[in-house]
C-alpha cells in the first residue's frame, strides 16, 4: 500500500505541475522549433483530427488550414497540399476554395491513415513534379516527428508550426501534455519499426 | 478564469467541507491524514488501471492492424474518458477492499 501511496502522490504532483505551471507551454515551444518561412515549392498542410460527421473540421485541423491559406496568400508557394481523411480533405478543399484559392493550386490526398502514410502519399504527389522544398504546417507538438517523416520521404522541409506558446488554461495544458505523451509513443513506434 | 481562481475555489469548498464535517457531523480531524492516504492509494490504483487500459488498447489496435488487416487509429486511446473510467475502476476496487 505504501507503493500505491507513493505512486498516487507522484501522479498528483505531475497533475499539479502539468495543469498549473507553464511546463506544457515550454515543451510546446521547444517542440515547435524555429519557424522557417521562405518561398518554397508547396505548402503542405497535414491532417489532424479529421472532420465531424457533419463535415465540420476539428479545431486543430482548421487552425492548420488557416495557416496554410495565409501562407498561400502571402505568396510563399504556388501550391497548397491538403492531407487528411476523406471528410477532412473534402471540408478543407471546400474552405480553401472559399478563401479564394484557385482549384488548380490545391492538391489533396485522402488515402493516408497515419502520418507516415501521409508522407509517402505526398511524396508520390509532389516529388515526380520536382517539388521538394515544402513549407510544412503542423502543430508544434507534432512538428519533430512530422518533419522527420517528410525529410525521410525526400523533402527539404521548412517548418511552420501553427502556434508557439500554446494554451494558458489548465484543461488545455493537460490536453497538451496528453498530446506530448501520444507523440512520444508515436515517435518510439516509428523508431522501432524503422520509419525514422 | 485564471488557474489561481480555480485553486482558490477548490480551497474554499475544501475548508467549508472540513468545517461541516467536524462541526455538524462530529467527524474527528485526526482521521483526516488516513483518509488522504487512502485517496493517494486510489489515485495510484487509477494510474495502474490507466496503464493497463492503454496497454490492452494498444495491443488491440496493433493486433487488429497486423492480424485482421483492419486499421484502427491509435488516437482513440488518448480520449480523456479513459482516464475517468480508470479512476472509476480504482474507486470501485478501493471501496471493495475497504468493505471486505
């Protein structure tokens, strides 16, 4: 029972630190790295969270799309590549068109189910066209793994994280830390099966 | 509402509960440390349940990918509901242990 109490105390302390200190924000900033925005061949907006059953994009998916649309309108690349599930890619394409991006400038891929498959699909789409330099739009917490996978697929990656500091309320900080644990598990999995 | 406000609210209701328990119900304040110890045990149990649930979930996800050729996203395991369900499992087990 003493061991259980120690474990409980550790969990409680971790909870307090995660929810009520800026630790999660510091990790977020560290994971995001330095944004590298310069003219490239394409803007790649990776999928995240899909779309609800009524076709509405999740918060993160929408945030990524908006960052990608902004980069396009600022003239950083002539192509916008939208990835994700079928529903997500469709909703993103509709929104991108609504934001004034011509259909000819939008490429979509909706077959991938994992980030690794996304990297492979986008490589099949862009590399034959000779487009290797990409602006990669992803959440800060996802950026290291996403970047490594895209580089592994043959791209020259310029990271453009969607945010820097992250949330400032306890609930969102806990969510951020949960994402970090998920991300570490994903990174470990990809390392073990040789994807990275 | 800021983080400190949340802590303040919880502190306030905790003090109120302490006063009601000791003044109205006559609960002895020297039994409080033992109760806090049991709470820590319950949280520890919940952590063990959560680890077990995640391990079983991961095995099912990867097992279905490998053996059934059916894709299930691993992100489903990061649902906050799993934490609450693990806590529920721990509370039931703890109550069961106490009632033996």
